[in-house]
């Protein structure tokens, strides 16, 4: 039987994983950041659509009124602006296969919004108490739409697959040492070392990218993106004393977010003015 030492074995595993991963990269629209993409976007969109319909059927929704109409109006403007922007640039429209839909969830206790892959968007009534105006709401919706446009779900699932593959193979060779260490640390601290060390920084990168792209989409749609700073100041005040340390959070801190937005606003206003659709 051919013998190989641990270092060589792990080196070969690393090369093997790279051979799978390297040809499976894509580029985030506008930012041009390279991202891992080993799962078909169409498959994730299909799964997301099914999950979205299930959510809709079980949730209490606002089905009429000016708040729902405002959300739909902002969404339609962004749909058209994003498509028009990429058409004008002569680049593929990342939303061409989206089946856009918008719902308003009747829950004042939840300050949140999300966009599933494929353009399925939900806004909670609790968020409207913080956004307060159309421009601020456009900032949040632009951010959520940016996650879908940038294929962050594809990236996260692809990244998780490579982590699980690498750790599983290595753990077999190491006799379960990785999982034993992970479980011991978790039992003693309540923390998952892989989540802290790998997944969370990855999440913050995506959140920051979505902030930037969302600002662009809001500007292209004709909204006042200077409202973004005021929005996050209000959000910071609401979360005062509740935010976890930044290294434990998948989101940038409100302070860091505001600093980023202040640094981007002038550039975005100049380079991404409202686009005619």
C-alpha cells in the first residue's frame, strides 16, 4: 500500500478542491469582485421561489393601501433602472430572469426587509417606522435587491459547500479531530469557531458590497441617497446598546456603515445619476 504523510495528503486535497473551485468563478456586476459560483443560479432561484410562496401562504400580509403601493412603486423603478443601466453599458442584465414580486408583511415588531434570489422581496411594517420616508425606504430596498443582483446566495452556498467538503475530508484523515475541537469550543463558549472564523467575515463583505450597490440602484432610480446616512443614524439609535461586537456580527456596525456611506455618496451621485427608462 502506498503511504503518504499528512502534509502531502492535505496538500493534495487542497489542490483537488482548487481544481473544482478555480473554474467556477463569476464576477459581481459593477464592483467586478470575483466570487465563487459552483451552484447554478437557476436552481437557487427555483428553490427560493418555492420558499417564497410557502412564506406568503403562512404570513399575515398587507394586501392594499398606500404603503404597499409605495413599495411596489420603488421596486418597479429599480427594476427598470437596473435593466436600463446594464443595457446602456452594453453588459448582460443580471436581473433578466428575475420574477419580481413584492409583499408587505403585517408585523410591527420586525424591523426588516429581504430579497430572495430571483427578485422576491418582503418588507415588514416595523421597518416603515424607521425609514419614515420614500428615499430611506429606497435605500433599504436597494440594499436587499443588491444581494440578489450580486448573487450573494449563490456565493454563500458555494462557499459553504467547499468548506464542508474540505473539513469533512480532512476530518476523516485526522480521525475526527476537527469536529471534536469545534464541539469542545462550542460547549465551553457557545460559539462556533467556523462561523466566527470563516462565515461571518464573508458575510460582512457581502453586506458592505450590498450597501454600495444598493446606493447605486437608489441613485439610478432617482432617489436622494443622502438620506442613507440619516436612516442609519436612526437605526443606530434604535439599536443602541444592542449591537454585538463587530467581529461577532455578519453586518458592519452602524458606525462603520455610516462612515462607508458618507465616503460613497458624492461618488455615486456623480457617476450614477438617475437614468431614463
